[in-house]
C-alpha cells in the first residue's frame, strides 16, 4: 500500500512539473458531455466480515457472471474550458455459496468528482465515493443467518492522462487514491482504457480496472469489514454530445 502511494505521488509530481500553466492553455467555451454505459467482467479477492464473522472472498470472472442477479454500470462527465464534473456508478447484486456458507451481497459504488485540466493530456480529479454494502451469510448445519448493511463515504483524488484526441484511437489512464481513514482506511484504483472512434459522436471503449477497498468498523458481534480487490476487463460504448 505504501509503495503504491509513493509511486502515485511521484507520478503526480512529474505531471505537475511537465504540464503547461493553466493560464497558458486555450479553453473551449462550449460544453463537452460524455456518457458511457459499460460492463465489467469482475473478479473479487479478499475478506469480508459481517457481525464479527470473517469469510474469505475469492470469486473469478465466471463466478461473478454465473452468480450475478442484477448489475448496472455507467460513467460520464461534462466539461467546459478547464473545469468539469463527472460520475462513475456501479451496482451489483450477487448470490453464491462459499464452502458451507450461502452469501448474498448487494454492492454499490457511486463516485462523484470535479476535474481541473492541467494540460491538453492531463487532468486532476477530486471528489468522493459513496460505498454501500448489504450482506447476508447463511451457514448450513445448523442453519444460522447473519446480515448487516453498511454505507460509508471516501474522499478521493486522482490523475487522468490521455493521448491527443485527433487520432482514431485514444489511450487514457485514470489513477486514484482515497479513504485516508475518513471512510475506508485506504482505497486505490487504476483504470487504463482504449477508446476507438466509431462515428463523430460514438466510441467503443475497452479497458481493465483494479479497484481496492479496505474498510472496517465496529467490534465484536458488531464488527463489519470489507477488504477486497475487484478487478477485470471493461467494455462499453461512449457517446459525446
């Protein structure tokens, strides 16, 4: 974790030193709006704790899809000149069996952020992510059910890098750290993406996302914990207005 923070800090310093001053950049007076519904082939690994009972979570991409009861994902942003705002919304309902335990989980991650243009190829982002988790464990032999829900908010800050938009294909890299003990103990995200232009207003999006969350609260029978890395390929369509 410390190594990742140090690496991210070095990248931030390099980016800050290499971009043009904001006052020297040309800014568009028109709004640019981008929305992209997408699917994520997620795998999950880590531990989750409900009412003091810890269960290992190891689910492959095929496990997620076979146990997915409902999912909705999408992102978007609007910008004008050097400033803008955006969001990234994820909701998944999963049901599976881990050894002798039936696990039902509803999970949401709703990020809202502002952005500031650093250069034609870099932005800084800042905002928050609302995390919500509704979990139920049912242990067999004898049958015992434990359930618990938790919602918390993480402050987040990130950097986005991209290649120029004049080409048919564009590479983007989104990086983020957050939590800082205000919500999660720590959370980080890395999200590279390839955008392929289909028409003047439509693109095909391919990427891979790593999102790690380490959160815990309470003690004893009221202890709740979520220390899970979610990762997998992302595919979707983007629309510009």
